[in-house]
C-alpha cells in the first residue's frame, strides 16, 4: 500500500513514520510513504504558498494553485486515488474508517497549515474530509501520521502477529482487556493468576470478562451496542452453523445493526460491502428491506424467503466448532519446513503477487494469506477474508490430489483457533468436492443454503 503526504514539512512526517513497526514495514517494502513538499510547486521565487484571505480575517491561507499542482503530480487520470484532507471540520476518524481506507492501494493525505486551504482546490480535488478530534492543531501532519499508523497496521504483513490487528481495542465494540508483563509482582501488585495458568480457555474467558467490565465503565455507549448485538447472536443460535457468519461477524466487530423487528434483523459489514438478513425463528421467515440500502452492496440472505429471483448464488456454510487444534498428520511442519508429504507453508508476501494475479485471485479481500509450496515450488494459496471466512483456496491443477488443500485448510484453521476464532467457510452449493474436503477436515456443513445477491437485481 502506498501513502503520499502533501505537506509543508516533509522532514516532520518522515521522522515520525520511519520508526518502529511502520518504519520496518517501509524498509521491508510492505508499504511505502512519500512526503511531498507543497512549496516545490510554488511559482513564487521565495517559494511562498500562502496569501491573505478575501474578505479579511486573521492569519494567512494556503493558495489553491501550489496545492493543486502537488496533487496532480501524484494523482493521474489513470490513478484516481482518494485524497484525504485532514481537517477538524471532517468526519471523526474511527477504526471502521481505518478498515475502509486499508482496502485502497494508494491514499493521498493533504495537510493544511495557517488558516487552512483555499476552498476551490478542496472542492475540485478532495474526496474525504477527516478529523482526529474536536480540537485544533497547528497543521495536519500529526493527524495524518495518526491515521496512517492506524491504517497501515491493518495491511497484511505489517504486524508480526497476523491476527493481532483483529483482537485489539474497538473490535467487537469492546475495549481491550488489561495486559501485564514481567515482573510477576510490582509495587505489591500481582499479575492475575489466571494469566499464569497456561489454560487458554480460562485466559480467553477472563479477558472477555475484563473487556466487558472496562467497556461498561469507560465507554457505556459502546457497551450498549455490544449488549444489543449479543442478544441478536443468541437469537440466531437456533441454527448456529447456518448463522455462523453472522455470529462470528458480531464477535469480531465486523457487523453492526441496521434494522430489527420481532421477526429478524439486518446487519451491515464495517466495509459496507455486505448486508446480512436473518430470521429469529424458522416459522417466522419474512423479509426486511432496510430504509437505506447501498445498491452496490451484496445482500446475504439467511432464509428460504428470497425476493430477488432465481439468479442468486447459493452457498452452504461450513464451520469448525471444535476448540482444539487440528492434527497436522505430517502434512507440513510448524517451522515452515517440508513435511513428509513434501508440503511447506509460508506467509503470503509481496513476491507472491504475480502468482496470485495469475491464479485470478483478489488480494484486496485478504486480511491474512498463506502460500503452500510443493517440493519448494509455490503451488497453492488460502486466505482469511475481510468478512472472517476462509476463502480463495486455490491449488495448481497439476498438483491436486496431493493433500495440499487439506494442509492449507488445517494450517489456517489452527491459526484462527489459536486466536479464539471459529473457522467458517462459504461453500458453493454445487461443489460437492469442496464440501467433502471441509467435512474431512472436521467441519459441520449447514443443511440449508444462503443466497448472495446484489440488491439492484430485485429491489
């Protein structure tokens, strides 16, 4: 992912972003950060970019032309990327906005200074107005760095713990639990005994309890949302496997409530790409049409009622409900070396991009991916999708039936189980071989199918 910052103080931006985790990601070329000096685009011999405001008023205003030239130097007709103007007048920045921005390949941040920027260039070039809080800074650089840090850490490969970005504050509408390091006793304060027990199930339960207590105390607004979504999750447990995508989406903080009545609910994904509809009781299957509906989104229908005709895509849902990790059976080695089947598994890297493109897969939907090598040759891939499902499983045709798919599914499932996630997958109804693969791995598969359709086809 590429970040460009248009600023009057490029040294300030470079100094702040070329350290720690973000700095390592830049060094490893997982992301790139380019600070562009707006003064370089001034026609004034002294490189001035500001002038007095029409109508009078305190302070100076950044002129339109240097800003416009700076934007045009990095934004071409072929590459119309989003331009984010950092301003206290913008929408408040939050985690879901960070997730939305992280889907882009390129972002441009425009940092104002003095009294701001000439309105005309903002109207012509800016796509997003974003604020980090209701206060005023001397310039937009610090705010841009805050947002870039929050966005970049969601890019695959930036964090060493691949799923840690999904288990921190503001995921699932709960604040993060307390954490401790050595020594065990400090100023007569001891580390909670449960964290020393080694029992992962008890540790997860304790962390959830602490997250709930902390959120209820510090952010009652978030806790109220959390409680409501938990109620919905319980109502859908009458068909748990069938609703596992919604239940896990609620657990991960991926879904929020749009509308609800006594018969069921509609939820929307944090990236606003999917709507989910489900009924609370099988005998009350009705359909809720949200008052606000993005016609470009995908509607995931969990009922036998379907108002969209017969041209929707049907899927069964598979879920692995066990808590213990799956046996490896010699398929691969945990340290990345070849197993007895000749298979090794490595994290997806930039070097694999050409291969992914050749296979026709979409890296933009991946939050985490692994590549399987057969006899040291990259031969297959699997991904954890943004919606929390396992997807984009692909094996080179000439190497199928060599247990590579089973190895990848096992590997990713164990990674998810380590982090307390329930692995689930959408299985095309007509692909019985894919259903059998997941059943052999230990997945339960729903008897009923869900439909995925685009609303404009039927509404």
